[in-house]
C-alpha cells in the first residue's frame, strides 16, 4: 500500500447517511479520515434493483467529492477497487492499519444488522468505536416505544397528533389543529380523471453507464431496468432541493385529493419523488416540512394536500421507524397467518394476466418506484390474499424499490401490507376485492379478468381470494370490530356460493404462476 498521511480517527459514512449538514462536517480536521465504501456485503444481502445500486453508489461518490471539495480527508473504496475486502469490518481494520488510526466513529445505522455488526466491532479494544446520532430524524429510536408504553394500541394517529403539538406544526392556540381537523384523509381518496395534467418530470438526467459497467464487472447481481444512460433520480443535495421546490410548486396542490389514485397513463401523478433523497439523508424531514409550510402560508395551498403530505413524514415515517426498533430482530420472522406460498415468477417480470398487478410490478421493474397504494392495495393486497410467505415478500419490496431501507420498508410490509405481526401496526388487514382497485384506477379496463365475476375462469382473482381469505382466517379475524360487516356478509352467504368461491380461490393458489 502506498504510504499515506497518518490519521488519529476513521469516521465511517454509510450509503444512507449522506447528510452534508451533519455536525461532523462543520470543521475540517486533518486528523480525521472519512471512510466510504461500496461493498458486496451491502449489494448482496438481498437481490436489489439495478437503479437502487446505481443511485446509492452515484450519490455516495457525489457526496465524497463534496466532502473533498470542502477540505475533508476522504478514503473511498469503489466496488472494483483491488483493496476492497467487501465487508465493512474488514475494510475498516485494513484502513485503520494503513492510517495508523487507533479508533473509529460511526453514525447510528438505521438497520438492525448493521447496528449489531458495528456495535460488536466498536467493543473490540483493538479498534474501539463510538456511535453518534445521524442528526436526521425528529425522534430517537426509542421515543415512539416510550410514547406507547402506557397505551393498549400503537395507533399512528395518536402519535401523529402528539408530534404536531410538540413541534408546532399546523396547530393553533390551545393545541387545536389548523382547519378544525387533525387529518383530511376523507378528502384524499379521489380517483384521477386525467386532469389536471401530471406535472412534467423535472428530475435531472445523468449518464452513469460507466458506473453501471463497473458494477456488472464486479459480479453484482440485480434485477429491473438500469436506465444507466438516462438516470433520472436526484443524486446531489442541490438536485434534491430543486426537486422539492418543483413538487411544492407543481404537484403538491393536487397531491392530497389524488394521493391514492392509480393510473396506467401516469405513474408519478402528484407524488414528490423525494423518498430516496430523504432516506439517504440528502434532505432532512425538517427542511422538507418547513419548505412546505412556508409556501402554504404564502400561497394558501389546499390544507388537505399539505396535511396529507406532512402526515406521511412527521407521522408515518417516524412512527414506523419506532415500530422497527421496538420489534427487531424478531419482526422479520412474523407470520401471523402462517402463509407459505412462494412468490410467483411474475414478481420478477410482471407477466401476469391481472392488469393491475402487471402494471404495478412492470412499473416497479422499470422505474424502481411505485407509490404507496400500488405497493399496499395492489401488490401487497394480492400477496396477502393469496397467502404468500411474508418474509420473501418483504425481501422483494426491500430489493425492488429505490427508497426501500429496512427500517421503513419492513414495518410497512410485515405490519401494514401483510398483517404478519397480527395487528401490532395495523388495526385490520388492508385487503380488498376488485371493486376498490377499479374505483381508484383504470387498471380494470381491458383486463383479461372480469372485475364483476367472483367465480369462473375469467373471474378477477381478487374477488374469490378476498372472501376465501376472510373465511379461512375467521378464527384470527372474526372478532375484529372493523371486520364486522365482512363476516356478517360471509355468514349470510349461501353454502353453494361459498364453496364455489373457495374452489376458485384454491385453484388460483395452486396455479399462481399461470394467472
């Protein structure tokens, strides 16, 4: 190894810790070397979408360059670096020896496995380490659990209201909500008729074909379309800030009413496309919310849109992180219904006759993105109704979406989407028949299956699966107060009709690869 200037301390920066506002970077310290690395440990623990790998590596490289431009010392190990040992501990020990460093520091990881790995490493007296906060979230890891410690249920709404009051967000005197209601969810459930137009895609374009070639040469496996020559995700803080302003000006006014809408003709609709930038910490949740509130006060944007967007960040995002740290490490193994079916092959190519599922999965493969209703009420809905094993479902979600990091994805999939935790997070399973999908999208048009039929070869699989799911899990769900109407309808159903539904559902489950 080439002789290099010695350092007293290494500071590890992970790929989702690209926060230029962190206090680490307020002063240049020649005794400190910032370490960043592209490692197979992180590319290979699940199969990832090509765009996700490109985005994280490209954003990391841009971040390292910005640190160097600011005068900081950086040691960056690329995926094809001959010195790269492709595991974080091995690389840290190698670099500590090279620099003569006697200690290292790291920001609190957001994933359990990394937290365990680095805490074990930090306890080694040969290279002791210290953990500092990421300075990103509103809450600590434990804060949500403390909030719910004296409550029977972990209802997000209760936590969300407390966050609004605590941080003085959309509250008036006596801690009352602006507009007289804490949320306007009932106003945010419209289907999109085609107007107003989806805003223009203002995201930057980058040519990352050279990076993608190096990833491929390194033997990293992936799936989905890379689009390396026309890469559209914000990978610099400046890009992310521009995307934030574009969203506020052009999409946010319509975000609220159409946030649950789905269309085969407009995959972005009025969503912010900021989740990747937020989850790798190029943007902070505070500055995003502050920017939204500033424009709301200036322009009087629709309160339903503003509140709905803020709820996703200060409510849901902080909430699921708290759930994650409270329930890990066993959370990943949750399987309340004991579902065992493997993922059908079309999860990897989108080739199913169900137009809604095919559209959502194909879009995910092409764009590394789908919005929350596509994830929850199309793909996740089918996975739960069909009895797919929740752990592979979770691993698929974690791999395919560019914004999927385990702390936020796992509770959303295991808890919200698959109800695999038995109701710790959600008060009922989020499932539906074809009627909901038809109401919120254009997917049922020109579909091979008939949305109105329950049985028969061309009956929409969602219909029979929906009733069969509730029937077969009556022991676990029958006393749920939110499902009273469903079970009343089931009990009133003719035995011949129920048998036909069960037969159709069983056929679908036995032929998942062919539907």
